[in-house]
C-alpha cells in the first residue's frame, strides 16, 4: 500500500525565558504593525486610485518603512516574520478577489491572535533543539510526540493565546500516512444537539456540552473581570482567567471531535453528511450558544481532511434535502416537522420514526 505525502502541522507547548518572551512579544507587535500598514496602503491604493497593490509593492514599502525614523524599530526583529505577514495579506486578498471571503481586516492588539511565522532561513532545528532567529538559546519545547522519521520542518509558527500559553507549530511533510484497507461499510451521519451525532445504524453519540459543564465557573470569572478597574493589573489577571476557562472548553471539545472523527473514518469506507449553514444558524438567539458548543463546523473539517488522508469518501448532501421530513420506509414527505417533534409516525405507511435516526438513514440513501 502506497503511503501518501501530506503536510501536517505538529503543535507543541513551550515555556520561553523572559528574554525570549520579550523578543517574541516585540516580533508579534511588529508583525501586526506591518500587516496593518500594508493593509492601509492597499485600501488607499484601491479606494483612491483604483490600483491593486501586490506582494512585491508592499515588500518595497516595508523596506521604505524600515528606513524611516518613526518605524526604525522594525529592524530590531527578524525580517522573515514581517515578510510572511505580507504574504498572508496577499493570500487574504487573493481569496477576497475570488469572492471566497470578505476583505482582510486590521489586526487588533487585544483581539487578534499573536503569532509569527518563520521560514527555514530564520530557524534551526536539530535533534529536538529549535532555535529561532535573533535568539541565542533554544526554546524549551515540551515534545509530547515525535516528528515523523526524516521530517524537516518547512515553517515554524510561534503563537501566544489569550490564556498566556505559548505554542510552536512545525509544518512538516509526513510520508507515514497510509490509506486504510478498503471495507464495505457506509454510514449516514445526522448532526444534532441532544445527540451530537446520530448514525444510520441507529447509534447515538451523546453531546458532551463542555460549555454547559463550565458555564457557572465561566460566569463567575466573567463577573469578577467586569468588576475590575479597566487598565489595571487585576483586570488583566481576571481576563486571563476567563481565557483559561474558554481554552479548557475548546481543548476538551477538540479532543472529543478528534476521537470521534478518527473512529468514524476508520470504521467506514463512505460517510454521508448533511451540509449545514452553521454561520446562519448561530445568528438565532435561541440555539446560538448550544450550536457553537457542538462544534459542527470543526467536526466536518476534521472528517474532510481525515477522509482524504486515509482513502475514504465523504459525501455532502445539499442542505435543502428534507432528511427529517422524509419517511425512510416509503418515501412519503411530511408536511411539517417542528424541532420539538423527536418521534413521528408516517401517515402513509404507519411506521414510527425516531427523527434523528430517520434523517441519518435518508442521508445514507441520498448519498
């Protein structure tokens, strides 16, 4: 069986020294500054002169900015993350001109992700020792797993989340991914809220509802944060505590989704899923919180790339397909199916249906 070559990012936590943290924080600030300056220049060029500035033009502007007295501090950090910021902006604009997303927005110091990307010319990786440009000592990385044999990182991304945790992500070519043996099993998957996933086999996988489990703790931390004086050290500590709770919720949800999607991909050759407009669904106030907690979008993303890795087929059914209202026995279509109806009887054939299991069976048939 031929191994596939896939690009995988391996993320590890690390603990920087005070000097390394200061250097990385300066780099994050310079990356954000260059990105915002380049974005402002591109917006002005288009709105005023109708001109599109590309990566080469913004790279030339970066050279000019470094020579100015006001922005001379840009020379104090590695130039590679600054150039990478311009490339990311170019990628964002390419998606915008192709009408795949909206126009890139300015980065905020408080809300945007603090990160910097280093290419091969700006880091050294040898035998578990990672040294970034402008640093004399290697990062204290907790190598929780080993990189694939013979894998050499092509880029290294350093980030710090809102909870104050430092991460380093190494992008490598992984040649060890092998397609799984072909099997005959196929499954329809209906996503829900009471049960996170209902399979066409009748199995229901409960929704852990991690946000609900920590809701009291989160509310208490948010109230404590709101009482602190804006700009004070205590308010910053309280904000960090809120971020830690959010990070705990997200980490547990992501781990559960990884385990679930890996199991489904290993056990089935073909998986049939309904296309859900999650962005529109969370606009409603009634179910926005619980839908966000379920992680439907992340679940589908994981299924897509794992199916591609392991030689499985993922079929996505149109969102307007009436999977819940259609009788899986005789094909009759019910006139309406409110959300509170969980069990219903077909008027044509008299078969009693569990709403979610029936939907999963119809998705399987449609796929």
